[in-house]
């Protein structure tokens, strides 16, 4: 105890001795003035336009409420909302959208180099390089592949048609926006990025938007993950409106057992075939199938578990924070954001309806009928869309079990949305 008192006394004496020397080189009044001037609170009173940052902070708090209280896609919506809050804190300097704006030259458009960003950017600017380079969405796809069972799709290959049909929402929305929507003015790359919301695949939407329309990344990410969380709300009315009660009561035969050899060959074959047909989709499809091959091969269990857990969780944190950071006041608080929210839900609705309609068309030619409800699962909100098919089916017949049948088009939708993104990137990238 005596030693501690002696140490504290010596420390105080040394500080007292050093204060006169420090005072010679340091102006206290100037330091206080600088400290107060840098406070974010002051910006709300002396800078014009900062009130928009306050609105963004309120929006981010609302999204955090939805993620925590309502559990709307919390794994990504929570970091997205928090990243939005960090980027809109005046004076914090965590994210500078000006560093990522396009600068026109005679040779066309270009961005600051990554080296410049490293030297002059904030923490979120540096982390955002993973989004801009398309790294984070692809790493998430490795984890998604490692968690996905393609068995229901392999057992019922017709599910591929349902997964493909559900992507009509993406292209239909893109074409509608090319015709023009009164009050909104979107370029073709922006229209494609908004249309991909209809695939209900967050990482794919982020990947395509970062390539085609990075200025819309924040609003599109928020819309994509919000609508994914609202699948149980959006889809059932569409499903009921397009089917009769007798159609909803159709029972389907139990799926056949899929061998391990089939599950191993499938990701290899899909990666090669899709990449040869749509090279622009090779990045997403390749990562997805790599993760699935690690899972199904059974020889790299450590890698498979890492992809499913540690790797996926780390990337989700980085992706969410940086995507949320792009939702700055200038990019989010405008009429185009309203257009993205409206057009996004239209795209999602068209995709869900297209899957159901495709199932009804297929039934005209099939001897063994399929329940049209599983067509709505063709969007790639895995496994929520499949669960919605199961729930709506059981409303008409409690003995009807559609979950595993719906998983076929559901996982086909993951492949379909990645292919759709590759096609749009090939045309517009």
C-alpha cells in the first residue's frame, strides 16, 4: 500500500514539473476551441444540410429496432443499420463518399486507386474495398454453398424450371424501367441493379450493384434485405390469388433418395457448365459450388465448417457495416430511394407470381401434378420461401407436407439469381 502511495506521489510531482514546459508549446484556449469545433453536435447548429444526417441516424435506429425487436434478417440488417449510423455521424470521418465518386476524364470514368483510399480513407472506406472488388459477396456464397443441400433439386430436376421462372421478375422489372416510370430517371445499369432485388438474394444484389451502380448500393441493400425478411408477408396473398383451393391441396410423392456420388458431381458439373455458358456468373457460381463441394465431399470437414461459421460470420460483419456506410444522407434521402423501394417490391412480387404460374403451366403437360405453391419458392430466400409454401399449403390441407418439395426450386433460385446477375453484368458491365 505504501509503495502505491509513493508511486502516485512521484507521478503527481513529475506532472506538476512538466506542466510549465508543456504550457510553453501548448495554447489551452486554442486546444479547447479546436476540441469544441470538432464536436459533431456543433455541426448540427453551424453547418447547413447536416439535418439530413440526423434523419439518417433516426432511420438507422429504426432499422436496428426491426432487426432486434422484429428479427427482420438481423444477421445483416443489424450491421447494415449500425454502419449507416457510423457513416452519418458528422466529423467522425469513418466513411467519405467523395473518395468513391466518379471523376470524369477524357478517357472516361475512373476511381481513386485503392492505395489512395488506404492513405486518405476512414476505417469503413478501407473495409469497403472488399465490396467494391466483389470479394465479400463471393465469400458469403462459399458459406451459403457449404450450408445448402441440393438434394431436393437433384431428386426433382423439374425444379430448375421453377427457379428459372422466378427470375422473370428481375428481367421484367428491368424492361419496365427501360420503358420509363414517371417521376423517376434510372440508367440501364441502375435499372438492372434494382431489378435484381426481385431475386431475393442479398449477396447477389450487392455484388451486381457494386459493379453497375455503386451509388445506389445503400438503398438497394436495405430494400433487398427488408423484402427478404418480409417474404411471409408479401408472398401468401400472391400465392392465394393465383391458385385454387384444390390446387393448393395437391399432394406430391416423396422425393427419391439422392446418392452421395450425385451430390458430389452436381456442384462440379454446375460450376463448369454455367461458367462456360455465362462466364460473368462464374465468380458467384464458382464460389457457391466450391462451398457445396466441400460440404458434400466429406473430406474437408474443417474447411466446410469454417466456411459455414467463422468465415461467413466475419464477412457478414464487414459486408453489413460497409454496405450500410454507403447509405449516406446525400445518396439515401432522395426521390430515387422511394423508387427503389417501390420497384423492388414489384420485382419481388413478379418473381413470386412467375414461379406459381410456371408450375400451373407445367401441370398442363405432367402426368403427376405438382403443387403450384412450390413455384413461389423459386426466389432465392432460402429457406424462408420454402417454409411459406409449406405454411400456405397446410392452410388448405393440414396433412400436406411441401417443405422438401419447395426446397428444390428454392435452391434452384440461388443458382438462377446468380446466373441472372451474370447475364446483366455481361450486357451492361
